[in-house]
């Protein structure tokens, strides 16, 4: 297994990825469509505001789906009418919210402090926004996508390859500024800016794929139960069991803490819901090691029942926490078979290493 921090993408691959939004017919067509829609909204004046309200959510959702496709080594998705719905998948709109905060913050700092201070939000966008979008694609949680520890894990797992994304954005930003300086046609400047946004997401996905960080966003989601949906008494009891297990783990007795949880889970009516709830809560601990050990045990259950989609999603989530994560030795054959049935080449390669 390669040492942490080593680059995986070769120069030829980097050039191919930079040109990818223009050379892939599906992505290029989507790029043209969104450029035309933006021009239409701008030309429509006040009426264009309503068109923009429909375009921006679809734009955000499509970029995240592009990231997921590239991260899993799949073909780019074709944009469909479902992207333009104004209900559901509100997590996929978070990129727009985040960018609005960045723009407003930069404007406020420029007006009240200095231009140098206003550059701080720009630095965040260039260096941490790609990692934030990767975390958002995995967790579907806007809060988690702002978690500094989660962002640093993505950067660490991707190694030096991660720097390709901000460096590419800096280069294109200079190009756009130069076009504006030359008083180039407005259409050309807009096209370059939209190409830059497409490239940020496709290149981020490719970097994740090259470094074995799986993002199974395009699989049917297994809805995670949260505290609000669970019966209050059950949540309270689970929390007590979790705290008791944490007491064991924090004193160095990880096996004892896990055994306490396994006994608890086996007595629950919905064992799968219990595993998922404890796994999500344990990921919030200072160290996620115990959560990954619990995930291995849950993975055994999923593989025995050949619930491939859920098993691959669980492995993908664990790989975000630790790129060296693997199933228990006795589950390796079943895990590899599940990955092959689902055609997940990235995971197949990881399991064979």
C-alpha cells in the first residue's frame, strides 16, 4: 500500500482531467445547457429571477452528482428534469448557501477592513471548498461538511493530489481575470467561469477516485435514523448504552466497550437501525477507531444477507474515515464478490491490495 501523501495522478492524467468537462460529450452538453439557461435568465430581466430560482438548485445538484460519478469511476450522469425540483434533497443545495456566505463575508470584510482581509473567504473556497463538497457528498450533512476534522481527513487521504484542485482553480481565475482585462465578450467570460465550476467538481471526484476514497452518493440511500425520529425513550436508553461503552473505550478497553454494544444491539427489535445509529454516533468521538470496528461487525451481517448496496455504502463511509479500512479477514471474499456484483472497480482494487 502506498505511503500517505504520495501522488497518484500522472501528468498525462492531470491534463486529461483538466480537459474532461470539454471532451466528455455528456458533460460538455450539460455545460452548454447551463450556460444558455444562465444567459436566458439574465436576458429575461425580472422574470429571469424565477428562472434562476429553478436553475441554481439544479446546477448545484448536478455538480454534486458529477463529483460522485468521477469519485466512483463512472460515466458522467445525464442531467434530467428531476434536477429542477424545488423539494427534497435540500442537502444538495448547501453549496449555494456556502458560496453566498463566502461572497457576503468577502464583501463585508472589504468594505469594513481591507481587501487583504476579504481574501480570507477566497482562500477558504480555493483550498477547503473541494474537501467540504466531498464530505457533503458522503454524509449528506451540511454540518459535517464544515467539520474541520472531516475536511482534514479528506485532504490527508488524498495526499498531494488534493493540491491539484486549488492550483487549477487559481490558474483558471487568472485566465478569467485576463479575459476581463482584455475586455473579452461577456459570453466567453461566463463560459470560462462555468467551466471552472464544473472542473472543480470533476477534478475533485477524480482525485478522490485516484486515492481510493469512495463516494456512493448515486446508490439508493439508506436513511440514517436520527434522534428526532426515534422514540424518546429508546434514544435515551441507547445514549446510556453508548456512554457506558465510551467509558470502556476511553480507558483503553475498546473490546469491552464494543461487546457491551453488541449485546445491546442483539436485544433490539430493529438490529439494523441500532447498528446504524450507534455507528453514526460513534463517528462523533475524538477517535473513530471504535466506530470502524463496529462497522466491520455490521458489515459481516450485511454480507451474509447479500445486501450489496448497503455493504458498499458502509465501506465507502468507512474509507472516508480511514483509507486503510477493510472488512474482517473472513469477510474479504464476500466483500470482493459484492463489489464485483455492483461493478465498483475502485473498491475491488482496494480489497485486492
